[in-house]
């Protein structure tokens, strides 16, 4: 019987993870199957344990269960501890390893796929929720000149910045007026509702990259704003999705797949 993996979430029918991991398995010659697990809002643990009981070896975790997965894991990676959220679980020898590959996926997509140098650059991260928390540590490891965290509720940004030390500056959106950044990342949920954070004009420096973690919605209001403001490069989060999946695959299978053809396939099928 093939090894069993899955993505768990609510909703989960839209997830591209089964297609991505099927391509990874085909490419690397791995014998596995990958399915979607729709868990009730109060049924994360029961769904996970039922899957494990029938031979499941690992799961990807998507909204709204990443914090619950953090609490469920018996072993945590350093990056999972920093994020206080887990998107990858591996069941092995009676233990449950929890990891977070979101930040690594984002950094690889920006640095390798998009060719954007992070070191020494001015970074603006929009939002102070779980999506932002999961990528701060990997971004800081790239040694940007500064990392500013902006949020509609400044207190939440201040609290999150404090958790990561002096390398992160917190700001209200209005306080960004008159400042420019080389890389602006939208980690808010605004694109889910086709809305835009209240950003001032003039944020995008010459040659800047605007990155929206959302994918599959075409040009979001954030990306449209960035285009009008003169951002040199626009990107959605599809590359991040594929790269974080490849990191999960490495954790489970011990081999890192080639992401370029999979990302190309997804881009082509999305047209």
C-alpha cells in the first residue's frame, strides 16, 4: 500500500496540495498518496488521530488549525516555536513532529524564483496575525537592513515585534507615510475580501517588489495598488505554496523535489 499523507483544513476543497505532492512523488519516484481531510471546527484532533490510525504518516495543516497543530505536536522545530504555529506534522515512532515551512517557502520564492535579494534591503510586512508570525524569523535570517511590521491595530504589531527582539520595528499604517521600502509583503487577510489595507502613497522604492501571500485571485487590490504606485515586480503567493510544500516533502521523504516544473505547471493550468 502506498504511504499516506494529507492536508487538513476547513475549508480544504480548494487546496492545490494534492496536485503538488502528486507531482513531487512522480518526479522523485516516491510511492505515496495524498488526500484532503475536511475537519469540523472542533474536530481537528479526532480527524488527525483517525488518519494516523489508518496508516497516515504526515499532514500539511492549513487554516484554521495551525495553532491547534502547534499544541498537538510532541516535538517542535525551532522555526515552529518562533511562529507558534505548525503547518507540517510528521508521525514517527509514537511522536508527532511539528514544523513550519511557510517562512522558508516565502524566502526561497522571493530570493530564488523572483531573484530578489533580501539582505540589506528595506522590508515592510503588512499584518500581525499568524501568516506574518510564521515568516518573520526566516526573513530576519536573511539580514535585511530593516524589517517593519505594520498593522491596523498598532498594539498587536508592537506585541509581535517585541516577541522577535530589536530586529523588528512596529508601526501603524499611517506612520508609514514618507517612508519607502524595497520589498512589501502583504500577510493580511484583506485580499480574501477583495479589500486593501489603508496604505499611504509612496511606499514603493525604485525597483521594489510587491508580494501578496494570497494566490488564485488574479491581481488583488494590494497588487493593483502596488502597480499603480510603481512597484517594479508583482508576485502572488503561488510560489510560496509550492516551496513550502517541497520543504514538507523533504521532512517526510528525505528528498527535496525540483519545484520549478511544478510551479510552471500550476501557472499554466491557472491561466
